[in-house]
C-alpha cells in the first residue's frame, strides 16, 4: 500500500478541494455591493443626485439632491473600508458626509475626509433585488434617505426615497 495509495490519497484531496472551490463559486453572493470606483448616486424617488448644497466646500454643508449633471460635486469615489463598507469621497470638495451629531432630524452634512481611515464615516452599500441599493451608516445602522430639502438618516423602511442607483462614471469626463 505504499506509493500508489499515497498518490490516490493526494489525488482525492485535490479533487475534493477543486469541487469545494467550484461549489463555493456557485454559492457566492450574487447580491453583493458595488465595486470600488467612481459613481453618481441617484435617489429613486426624486430622480436626483447626491451633492453638497450649492456645491459648497464648507464643513457642515448639507447634503442635498440636485438634478443630474456630469459635475465633480455630484460624483463620489467609493473606497473600500472595513468589511463590506465603503468610504465615500466627493470629487469636487475631497470631503465625505456624515450625520450631524447634534441634529434630531439626523441631517447628513459634509465633513472632512480624515487621513485616519478609522475616523472616516463608513457606509454599507447593499444591492436590493431590483438593482437599487440601500446605503446605511455603519455607526448608526440608519439608511440614507432623500427628500426635497435635504438628505437625512432614518430607519430602513424600503421606501423609494431610501433607494439609490449607483451610476458608474469616468471622472475624466466630469466638468466643473
């Protein structure tokens, strides 16, 4: 039972490993989030894009919805964070957004994109069955929610104002 048995045992282990890898690739989550890259983020209900109010560079500027344009202020770079979360950085202001901590309305405002990744707001972006995305704040678990006046955080309720389309865009084609 020497060499042939050892070869058979090794071959069996390799075949099992190959089968396991094949099965796991078929079982992979097909409902995963987006890839890192450059996106405009459109609200399903209001058909408008996320951007800092008045394209302001100021810390504390509200994040609002605005009709679509190929502008840097409406484009966000998604960078991987811990786990399946992302850091979002605006192409125009180089800042990100977070919930305003002293606001009972849970307003989302522009904040600096900290050098320390642990201090940056992180967002989980989950693909829904209809192709839209739910965007939730990692810290609070609340969902990004659009309105006519401002973007806020609220508990997830599957409403159209909480659903977002991620439209990949080439940053070289942006204006302003």
